[in-house]
């Protein structure tokens, strides 16, 4: 009897424990909602993580985007600044006009290329503006289109506001170009973080190209001075004595008078 009672009591306790263990199993077992949340977490990690699997199409679009901005901010805009500098140093009216039109064409081409790169980014890439490259690029696009508007409303020479306009146009152009070049470097670094591919070659080529353009820009200021070094100064062409020279006939007459 005692054994039977104990057995029945233990059996009752096991029956009472069964719902608790079943509840624990249900809580620990993965449900559909938890699997969906895990999948969403993995997707968000893929969006924000450093390594992303790029398809050939996306890689081509990224390279095209980089090429557009490199050509715009890293080449055409600096060349336009150099052309404007050359026109200010030129003394020929025809050369000034040619350099001015080349400056305008290069800057318009740079703006169109940068706009094409921006359109490519907006249509094909994820634009959450969560990194510096996207935020700086957004600000650049606004100021980039402001610059030609300022250029078209150029006052004539002799007007008092011409100096203020020139300073604003020059400062905005230099700022846009320098910021755009910096953003190209940031973009290369971001590309390396997302794809784990080396960008040392492209960074080196960009640095080498910009160094040449900067050297040429600095050379413009000293070019005329360098060319003058091969010519003798005007002071050396003047006679060293202060004696007056007279025509030959006049010297003869003076000699006869003295005799």
C-alpha cells in the first residue's frame, strides 16, 4: 500500500511537471517570428556591415560612379582653375578669350559629369546618407550648381561689386574643387571597406595626377619671371659713362674753335 501510494504520488508529480517542461520547450524553440527577426537582423547587418557581396552589375556601376566623379572633381575642375589662372596672366586679348571659353567648357563638362554620377548613385545605390561620403556629396551637388549661376551674373569691369563677385566666385570654386577631391578619396576608402578590395593603386594615381596639376598651377605664377632670367637687365644696356656724345661734324667744329 505504501509503495503503491508513493508510486501514485510520484506519478502525480511527474504529471504536474510535464506542463512546465513543455512550456520551457515552447519558449526555447524558435518560432516563425523569431526566425523572421533573425533574418531581418542579418539583412540589416549586410546593409551596415563592412563586407558586402557585390554583383558584377553593381561593381560596374560603382566604378562608373567613381570615374564620373574622378573626371569631374579630380581633373576637369582643377584644369578649369588653371585655365582661369592662365587667362589672368595673359596679355593677348585673343589668348584671354580662348582661355576663358576653355575654362567655361571644362567647368560645364565637370558639372554634367558630377550630375551623372549623382543620378547613377540615386537610381542604383542605397542612399541612407549614413556615411560621410554621401552627406558631403549631397552638399557638393547644391553648391556645384550655384557656381555657374554666379558665373553667368558676372558684373562688367569697372563696377564696384566686380571685386566682391570675383572673390566669391574664386573662393566657391576652390572650395568645391577641394571638397570634391576630398570626397573622391573618401569614396575610395568606402569602396575598400564595403568590398575589401585594395584601392592603393587608384589612390596613388589620383595623388600623382593632382600633384602634377598643383605643380603646374604654381608654375604659372613664376613662368614670366623665369623667362626674364635669360634676358639682360635694361640697366646693363645703358652706357656706363655720363659723357655727352656729339655728331662727328660738330666735334670737328669744336676742335677748330679751340685751336
